[in-house]
């Protein structure tokens, strides 16, 4: 999935998407605990990973610490496991 597709699906599909960095660029997946973990591991402890916000399609760059908080609070934030 390309960036533009993920941004459009986030905006009109009302779901967050996570950008997972890889050697060939980025892959975009619906937000879930496993997708956040893969994005965190791919970015590393000093890197950042991107989340495309639902309904507004705003990009948020999160650090490792915020990723840990997202996973810890997933049940309360409505993030599927």
C-alpha cells in the first residue's frame, strides 16, 4: 500500500495506519499492537515511526517511549490486539 492510499483510507475509513520502515521504503498497515511492535523494532530505540491519524489524516511521528505507552494503553485507546 502506498502512502497516498494509506492516507486516504485513514481519512475516509476512520482507522489509524502505521508506517513500518523497511529496506525498500515503508509499508502501511492498520494500527494494531503487532503492527506497532514491528514499527518500533524496525525504527530502533533512537528512531521514530509514523502513525497516520484517523479522520484527519494527520501524520504523527512517535518515539520508542510513546510506542511503549501505545501498547500498554491499547485496550483503553481502542487499538486491537
